[in-house]
């Protein structure tokens, strides 16, 4: 769901469909699980866009978004997109807008896929080990035209 939201935000920023490389820019973390989750988000976004995606971090251990974009340029890719793997505007999102990418997405914010993910996670916690959480979510999807 986040890959769908990231792809939509990149399209809104003007990134055309195709194999143009993407740098997925996250805040950064010293927690190996968070870094693994970010890497998985990059893999899912790559599959969703059918384009190469590298991961970068706005803080902490690198690579930084600037370094990641530079690496794509050095490897022969003149145009690179920057996918903002942040929920809301703020310091890091503002910092990413100053990086030299051809297209930079807005934070995920209130994208419908993010809202669906939040509701799904709530149902999973509120109704653990029952069919209710899956059934309730599926009913909501039917109402949403899916």
C-alpha cells in the first residue's frame, strides 16, 4: 500500500512512467529493523514502478539522498527521481526539497493507501486472531469500489 502511495506521489510530482531510477529517501534510523523495513519499501516500490530504486537517509548512517542521486548520475542515469518516504511535511521533507532531483515527491500524508493501511493495522490489533479484522476491512473495500 505504501508503494502505491509513493508511486502516486511521484506521478503527482511529474515523474513519467518508465525505468528512470528512484532514490527512496527516509528519515534514517540506527535500528536495524527500521532500516530493513525501509529497504523492503524500496524493493516494493521498485517492483511497483518497474524501475531501479536505491535507499537513502536524510539523517544518520548514509548514503544520503545527495550521495544516492550522485551515484545514479555517475552510473549513467541523467534523470533521477526522489521519493519522499515521510508521512508529513517538516524539517526532513523541507530538506529533501532542496536536493537536486528531477522530480521530488511530496510526503505521503493523507494518501488513501496510507489511510487504508492505518485502518488495516488498527483492525489487526483490535481484533487479533479473528476473521473479523479481515472481513471488516474487506467490507470497507467493497464500499470503496474495489
